[in-house]
C-alpha cells in the first residue's frame, strides 16, 4: 500500500535521549510524487525542515536540520519505516544519526488527526 503524506501532521511519541524532538514537536508533512518534505517546531525546536524521498518499498529516507532552543543549527539523516495502525493513522519508526558527532538514535512519530490538535 502506497502512503501519501501530503498535508499530514505527526508528533513524536518516543525518542532516544540524544534526540531533541518530543511530544510537543509538531511535524507538517508535504509530498509531491516521491519527494517528501516537512516543517517542524515546538518544545526544544525553534524551526526545522526535512527533505527526502519515499522509496519504492515505502521507506522514507531524508535529511533533517533545525535550530534548537539554544540557537544551534543541528542536522542529520534518517530512515523511517511506516506502519498503519488499527485506527488508520500512520506510525513512523525512525532510525536517525546526527551529522555533528555521528551519534544515533530511534524515535517514533504518530499521525495527528484534526480532532487530536
């Protein structure tokens, strides 16, 4: 099943200790063809962007960058595996790596429906 991420919103429900997003960080996704992008902010993130692709197998592969609460510019790469939940929402299982120190982590994002905001 192909997933279209255009105009979908996600929030983090779990993250490794070295990550900076949390449950108050909201991601606004867009998609055109296999190109995916998003803007995110909230909590420790003043503003962030994602740019990547939806692979043929449904996996998301993207780069991210953001300005955090300390004014630092942080960036990295991520591979995300989607899962469709029983209620039809999308859950993203992410494995990411920071560019600056190479540390790795995992996070889980879940789709936010309009009634959840």
